[in-house]
C-alpha cells in the first residue's frame, strides 16, 4: 500500500494494515468455500471466517502492547483499567457474508480515554481501506490514498438515507417519514458509515440497543474526521471501553449539517 497520507501516532500502523489485508484475504478464502454457519449465545451467526480473521488481527494488534476487545473473544474486563484499548470486529456483517451480498468489512478502532481516536475499515471484496486518526482527516485507499469528506446537503428532506438490510424497525420507518426522506437504500455492515463519510449519503440511524462498541468504534473516528457526526439518538457523544459494550440508546450518523434536524425529528416522534 502506498505511503500514508499523514504521520500516524501509531508506529505499528503499517504492520496493522498489512494484518487487516491478510485477514481480508483469509475471509475471502472462506467465502469461496461451502462454509458452515453456527449460532452464538446471542443467536447471531459465526463462521470460520470470523474466527480466522480474529486470530490474525489479535496477533498483529498484540504487538502494540495494547489490550484488544474483540467481538469473538470473552471480555475479561481487564480493559476497564486501561487508557487505550483496541476494539475490533473481525467480520462486520456476518449475515451479509452468509447471504453472499459482498457487503461485509473488517473494523479496527483504537480508543483512548473512552474516545475513538483511530479507525480502520477494510472492505475485502473491493480491496478498499478506510483510515482516520483524530485531527488528521479521513482517507480511503483503492489505488491510492484519497481524502474523503461528507456531503454539504443541508435540507434533510433531500437527503439520502441508508438503512440496514436485516434490522429496519417500524420505528425507524416512521422516523424516515417524519423527516420526509424519500431516497432510501439498503446496505450491509459498516459500509453505511463509510458511504456517508465519502459524501454518497447523509444519514443512517438505528434506534435499538443491539449495536455494540465494535460495530461503531472504527467508523466513529472515520465519520468525525470526514466532517460528519455520530451520536446516540438523543444527541449524546459515543463513549467506549465501558462496562456494558451495548450502545443502549441507538445510533445516529449524519453528514453533520442535518444532525440537529434529525435529532429534532426523533424528539418529535418520541414526545
């Protein structure tokens, strides 16, 4: 991969990116086979791809000496006393992987003092890497690194909304109506946030408490550095490395310009 677009505070960043690409190759190897799917305790799916990717990521991130919280490992809570923690989803969008939509990613985020300070999202099918670090901007690498920025759309009714292919609730449908948004696209995994960060859509939200910190940590830094915003659905900032890993009050991601209008619509519907 070509030279980084900025000087990172993480000396091992190059190695980490290599590790993520290696995990992506392993995921695609499994994708090409007649793999089996098992259910975890929370009824979510897991495949050999999740396990193999996790193994590669833990090995490369372990070299930094920073604790890793991964979706595919037991959370021993030692991380709670740490200032820095890696928060990892080795295969975000396992359902999309199983359904072979191609819309699955690898997510690696770094938290410092409970804030997301570095984000990496890799889309194996497209060989696309998204990268952001606090104060340094957001970038996407396909052939070369390019800076990405959110759109300047400021009228909420003219916005393009992205919704989950698998988890769209009745409440979320009502909210889209309340906001008078008519352009709505289904898309899997963290690609919803990378699309908004790249200026190709303006809003994504989920009102349930099912999202976990590894579902948002990497993308939070990316959307923020691209000029957008991620909060819970009452407008509170996202906090990481807490006792519970669930985002109890949903998620709202926008290009920033329409964030308050979206919060106002949520508030109207809930009042």
